[in-house]
C-alpha cells in the first residue's frame, strides 16, 4: 500500500508537471471508481498530501481527493496508444495523460469543496507532535504499532514504516501505548521523521506494486532494517528478526533490542 513517502513522492513529481495546467478531459475506465465529473476545463491550483490522500486543488475552489489504497498508483504518459491494464481512470492534460492503475480496484476518487474534509491530529513529518499525542495515550491499551497506524491520530504511516520506525526507536511493537513514556514517544517521533524523510528522498519503497509517477521503482527497500527480514540477523544487535501478527498485520521486529 502506498504510504506517506510514496504519496509525497507523487505530489512532488506532479507539481513539476501539472501545476496551472488545464484538465482537457476525464475518462472513466472502471465504473467502480464512482460518478466523479464536472472538473473538465478547470486548472490545477495545487497538489498536496493529506495523510495518505493525494489532494489536487482546482481553480474553482474544489478538490480532487485520491486515495490509492492497496495497489493503486499513478502513471504519467506523454505519448501513449496502447491500453494499460487495470486502468481505473485517465485525466487528460495538454502535455500528456495521467493514468490511475489499480489491479485490486480499491482506490477511491472524490470531488469536494476545498477544506471540507476532517482534520487529522498529527502529520508524522511535523515537529513536536509527541507531547500532544502523549496526552491521549494514557488510557489506551492498543499496541504501539497499531497506534502509529491509526489514521485518525497520525496521518500516513502504514505497515512497512511502522515496523521500521519502532525498530529504529528500539520499542517493542506489542507494548501498550499507555506504557510508552513521553521521552520514548519523542524518540519514536524523531525516528519517524528521519525514516519517512529518507524514504521520500528515495521515492518510496518498492517491495511489491509501488512505482513512481514515471514507472520507476523506489529505492528505500534497499535500506529496510527489519521489514521482510524474518530469521535474518538484526543489523543493530545481531539478534534474529521475528515476524508476528499485530491486529492482523504482519510485523517484523527484533525481540533482543526492541523492549
């Protein structure tokens, strides 16, 4: 699933191409995407990220909200004649076409008035969010990994980066969040910003379907410390990486150095 670094990568790449460009057309290739229309002829005012959601603001004070879900991705093509498998929709611009490709068909697209979405408590790239979140963790017994992945609280962290962040912070993913101290939460926050920023610099993590706007693989998979390294030595302490399930999600960690 595209997480914060992958969506941020798309934002940055799209800004270089579509800002101030007019939308010449919109073709629905899969009716499951929904009845979204009425933005042909509008120009792109901005491209931003709201958690894992790509927000394309138009010049009439409306926004296109795209969530790529499990296997969605975007592909920019200047000259294209052949049909691309699993295409959900195509946005047509003067200089090229933007394809949404989604084999599992879970991606969602919506059109809304600017700013009508719900507020998110914290973005993990922000500084000093740990004290704010610490105030709401004292009564919660959910595992810390599940807390990091709760999109109602922290925006953008999914399964891959939650495992990597907790390993960098030396925190057991099964610990109850109410047992995590403010100092430990600040360590998690710092580790999160560093890892996510580095993953953005690498254009995301390609362990499965993820490709950037131009069809290229990301590079952060070459820097993963625990994810998909079950039974291999921990790169920090030499212990063995284990794989468990936390609330149904595969979770990688080192029992020796993550306490």
